[in-house]
C-alpha cells in the first residue's frame, strides 16, 4: 500500500490528537475519521479546565452534606486537584463531546 503525504499527515494528526486527549484523561477512538476528531478537538478544547492553582471555597452547608455524600471521595479529590493545579478534566461528564452540553465542573 502506498501512502501519500496527505495520508501521513492525517495519520500523524490523528495520533497526536489521540495522545493529547489521552493525556487529559479523555478517551477518543483513534479510528474516527479526521473531520470527526477535529470537531471533537475543537468542542473539547473550549471545555477544558486548565491546570492552575485555585483557591477552593466550600460553604459550611456543603461541608456538612459531604460528610455522608456517596461521592465524597471524588469531591475531595477535585478540591485537592484544583487547589494544587492538577488535572480535573477526567472528572467531567461523558457528554463532553456534545457541542451543546456544558459540564458544571468548568464553571
């Protein structure tokens, strides 16, 4: 099979996007066509929570609720990662690829 320069470029671009998504904790199938992968990239790129240290404030009411909440560990991990500048993108919804969906974690 003979590859053109365009095929090599498209394959390299797909591999690069797949690696970037994987590093962010987002799973994307490598077998998607390039157009779909580029749309996913542009959609997700606007929704990423960028790594930076943040001050995290939790209301006293929420602190009380978290003591018995089933997702307490996840919330504690998110708080810790936000305060240290870590990656929280893999905590976002599976609907991240939907252009009209906005995950509350971003806000």
